[in-house]
C-alpha cells in the first residue's frame, strides 16, 4: 500500500495566493483556474460557501466569477450539480502521472491532499487575509483509490463527463483515480492543528512530522531521499520539503506507523 502526499489548490503561480481558513474554522481549498469554459467558478457552491466571493476578494479581482475552474481533486458532492452515480475523483497526466506509474500507485492506495492556507477575516463586506498570521501547508482532503481509468482507451461514464481530466487524449498518460465508493474520499472541512504540516515559526515548506516518517534504512518519501532534508528531534522529525513535483509517494508496507497516523486523521 502506498501513501501519496499531493499538493493541490491555489499556489504562487496558479491563483497567486493562499486558500482560506475562514473565521468559523472552515477550510476551503480553492481550485486553480482551468481551460474548460463550460465550468466557471460561478457554478461552485461548496458547503453553501460563496466560492466566487472568496476567489474574487482574495485575488483582488485577478480571478473572476466567469473564469474557468480546474476542479481537481473533486472530493465534495456539494461542490456543484451532479449526475447520478457520481464518485469523488482525481486526475493526473504527463510527467506527474509518470511518477505515479513508476512508483506503482494503484488500487487501495491513499492520497492525502495538502495545500497553502492562511487565516482570513470578513471586514466591511470583503474577505481579506489576517495580518501577522503564518502561511501554512495544511492537509485538506483524502481519497482511497477504488478504480483507475485511462483516457482515451477507457470510455467516459456520464457522471464523470464534467471532470477536467475526462477528455480523450488530453495529454500523455491522462489518468483519473476514482474513489473506493462514495465514502472513499472526503475533506477535512474544519481546521485543526493535527492537519498542519508546517512547523511552528518556520517557512511553510519546513514540516514537522511524526518520527515514523524518518527514512532510517528504508526508501524515503519520493523527492526527499537526501538525508540533509531530514532532522530527527525529540517530539518527531523535521522535513525540509521540496518545491519540485506535486506528488510524494511512500511505501506504507515499510512505514506502518505512518499508515496508522494517516488512518487516524481520516477516522478523527
């Protein structure tokens, strides 16, 4: 079994700002702008949150309500209208999918999605980032793989038609990972310190993880094989995470403690 830590949502190049931690503690990973004009931000209504308002305010109008959205990973049934039989799904292609193929990611493996988050406040009818609060990498969702579809060899079921990767021959290795049933994926809608990867007082790419992640004599989390990235400490370990790649893969058969940690986050 594999664990995949997958970086998604707004970043410095796509969207240009952090996803919000709202005053009531809700988190919303803002999906990046896309190419498909059939799916604008105005169709989204996740958990009754006004996604258009959030996107427009936090980007200071750079991303508008009529801009197209790349809704991927697509984890919440409430995000938009759905066809019968809808399941959560996540797509990859090109070099990123090549990495998942080379590391053997498949059925029953677990994706944990993380992104760049920051606390926001609502002031005089507008959302804005709070001052003097940290930028964080935070886990926001998960998906356990139940089915893998390759496009274009596989036909596209009706319920998947709206997914941005459900297009034949979009890019080389175009692939969609489908959840293991309706309850095989989800989001962590409310902020909790348990979900924060960033070490307190450090830049967001410096993480504090359970000591179970330390490679020792085992193959390390992919893209993090250099021993200089890891530092053992009394209450866990520090990892200087890389900006290269979007998916980091770990073989859980050699890391049973990490499996227990991940399953604890989901069950909690």
